[in-house]
């Protein structure tokens, strides 16, 4: 099974932790950290967000924004399920909606601050990463 992790940059540490734990269990993972779907790997979160916000000034023509978008869409199409790792941002919610529209399972890990934005698209809700991991069957090798 391949999971797409949708979460904002501010959750970078939790995304890394979840990716690592899923991979160790034999699952495949797509995340913006592993895929290169970001502007510059290895820089601070603040610098990445600054670069991203500057690129958004010309979002319709910016080649980096297009590359990120294409990578994220391919990641969603190639995944079996999406993990919405909270707290979530707007782009994570959009990715969850796309995944649901593509017929993928959608799981929420973390608290739901605004339940009105989910419209019952999620298969299950988990309080934390360990609860989610505990619910998974063994990965097929």
C-alpha cells in the first residue's frame, strides 16, 4: 500500500516521523519532503515558506509552482490512501478532496479543528500517529 501524506511545512518533523515509521513497516510513502515537491530541500522552514510565498506572486507562470503541482498530482494518483496529518492547511484539505474524488481512502491523524471542512470524506480519524499505525495491517511484501 502506498500512502500520500498531506500536511503543511510547519508539520515537517511529524511528516518525517510518520514517513519513517511507515517505511520501516514496509509501506510506500509519498510526501513533499521525500518527493522533492518543494522549492529547496535542506533549508529552514521559514526560508522555504518565504521562497514559496514569493513564487506564489506569479503562481500561474512560475515553473517551480507548476513542478510542485505536477509532482503532487502524480503522487496522489499513484497512492492508495491519503493521510491528512494535522493540524492541516488549505492545500492539505485540497489534496484530501482530490484524493477522495479519485476514490482513495482518506485518513485523518490528529485533531480536527474545523469539522465543517471535511464533509465526511474521511474513512477514519486517529488521535495520533501511533494510534493510526496500530490500526494498520501488516504491509504486503
